[in-house]
């Protein structure tokens, strides 16, 4: 089967999923979107309100900032893949539990197998904690440093754009300034030839 049919099948399975309680409050699932040939696969935490209403990842306030960060290094959303660990909005946007992440993870793992990116960029601490399950996460120390994942694809952690919305300073060493240097590294990998 080609990548399109494989991804369509995963998205259809996500749409009817009842593996955890989050299915009860969703308007719809948010499977993810982007290029199936993407070299870079971004993984956020879970849909928020706007995402639950539209069915698309990273379209609310944090998503707009994320899109701007990509544009700053001349990457269009369509050229990468954008997804989340969790496909249904948690009530009040609470942090998903590890149980919920584990229930939902087979979908993300299947999506990663279809896309086979060169790099996974985790956005925020929960996404990173899923990939490094069991290891202690210090996002401020780990961001911008490649991490080993047992799945074999390198992980590059970045801050979550919501965190940047709460920390607006662009001073040297600020989360925004560090994100600027992190996205340059993503751009470097994006440019590498096959
Ligand atoms: N925050 C996330 O982690 N993912 C989204 O899709 C939107 C906001
Ligand atoms: N805490 C998080 O959960 N994510 C960040 O990006 C920074 C702090």
C-alpha cells in the first residue's frame, strides 16, 4: 500500500477510537497533517479548543506562533508533518496522563512509520516525556540537545509554543531566544540532501 492509503487508514481508526476516556468529550479527533514525505515530524502534546473544533493541529494561539516560527526559517506547514501524542482534547486542556499517552501512542507510532522522518521535534515537556518514558525530563536543560529514542529516530526537543506565549522576552538566554537557535538547527536538518 502507498503512504496515502496507509495514513488514511490510521486516520480512520483514530476517528472512531474509544481507547481512553478523552473520546467522551471530543468534538472530533485531531489526527495530524502535513507531508507524508516530511523529513521533520513535529509532535506536540494534545489538541486545545481551536484544534478540537477544527480537527487540525496547532491552529489556536500557540499554533499561530508555531506557524510563525516555521515561517521565520522559510518552512511551510505543508512541508513538514505536524501531530500530537494525544488525538482528543483533554478537558480544560489539562496535561494528558501517561496512561492516556500510552493508549494513544500506537497511532503516533504508526504515523511515524508511514512518514519515516529524519528527525522528530518534540514540542514541550509532555511530548518529550513520552518518547523518553522513564527518564527524568528537564526541558530547560534538554531543549536543543539531541536525545536518543529506542525507536531509532533522533529526537530534538524544543519548548512548547504555549510556553513562549507566557514568556515573551526575547533577551539573550530567554526561551524565545533559545527557540530561535533551536529552529535554525531544524532548518539545517531540513536542508540536508538525502
Ligand atoms: N498544543 C498542542 O500541543 N497541540 C496542538 O495541536 C495545539 C496546541
Ligand atoms: N514546560 C513545558 O511543559 N513545556 C515547555 O516547553 C516549557 C516548560
